[in-house]
C-alpha cells in the first residue's frame, strides 16, 4: 500500500515537472487555454457583470479564489472520492467555497455585493471551476492543482478586467470609477475622467455591447496566434534542412 502511494506520488511529480512545468501551466491559463477567450466558459457572468472595472475586478477576484480553493480541496480528497460520486462531491466543495466568498463580500464589500447580485452565488455553476476540478485537480497533487486554479482564475479575471475597462471607457468615458466599493476609502479618488463632458454610450454598457467587445478580443487573440504560427512555420524548414544535410554528409563519410 505504502509502495503504491509512493509510486503514485513519484509519477505525479514526474508529470508535474516534466510535462506540466509551472511556466506551461501559467501560459496555459493566461493564453493558450484561457477559459474566457479559448474555452468560452463562464460567459454569462463575464458579459453580464463587466460594465465597469470595479464590477469586473470584484467578480474576477471572487471567481479566482473559488477555483483555487476548490482545486486545493479536490486535490486533497482525490484518493478518498470514487468515480461514482466525484461530481456531486466536487459541486459541494465548490458551493462551500462560493458561500464563504459570498459571506466575506457581504461583510466587507456589501455595496459591491448588492451590485453584482445573483452572479456571486452563480459562481457555483461556473463551468470553469467544475471543469478544472474534474479534469486537473482530481488527478494532481496539491501544489500544481492550486497553481493551476490560480492561473485559470487569473486568466478569467484578466479578460473580465480588460472587458470592464473597455466598456467603462467607451460607455462612460471614465476608468476606475467606484473603486472604493471594493478597496475602501483609499480608492475614493481613483476615478480617471478620460473624456470630459462625455455623453454616455449606452450600447457599450448593456450586455449586447459586451458581446461586441468580446468578439473583438477573441479576434485579436486569433490574429496574434496566427502570426505566431506563421512565424514558427517560417523557421522550421531552415532548421530541418540544416540538420538533414549534416546527417547526410556524415553518412557519406
């Protein structure tokens, strides 16, 4: 039994440091497999809440804490949960962390909690969190599971924050308005008025505007990925030709 545990732990560590390095996990969460831009998960809160920077940041931090905490808990109990009951158990774990975050927001950021409304308890149903718990955390040790949860949550929060900044700027002509709702009195004067006497652009603030901005962000990512792929392919033939010529020369001799 002890040998099996040691063997399992050794294999997991080997997998972590050989195939899933910290840099690979980070890049996966932030770019290659970003839950919002690539997987297109959690779009309901993403589009519904991101009308301003403070709303986006509040929901982004809450989601990141829940996905990281649930990944840690699922990793800790992964050997005690059978396949037959794993999904109900994972949902209970996620619901527990969501309730903790909801109570903390009620205690310390009540005004922001009222603005975000139903989207805070709906974190339980976010497919990003259950997906990472089942696909990654249930098969990995605690540290890589926690890091994966942090980076996936950070990737989701980054897109939320970018979308919130774009919508607030175009919709209201400001940035960081109302940050005191999240950070307290120290952030009361953080509002940046970018356009003086700006008439609000209602379309950008409403959910249809969020669809348009989200489409632009996805298009920009696809363009960047395509250019990187083209650059990589342009370099491949040169290296292959060089190595083959060396091997051919060696065989002739």
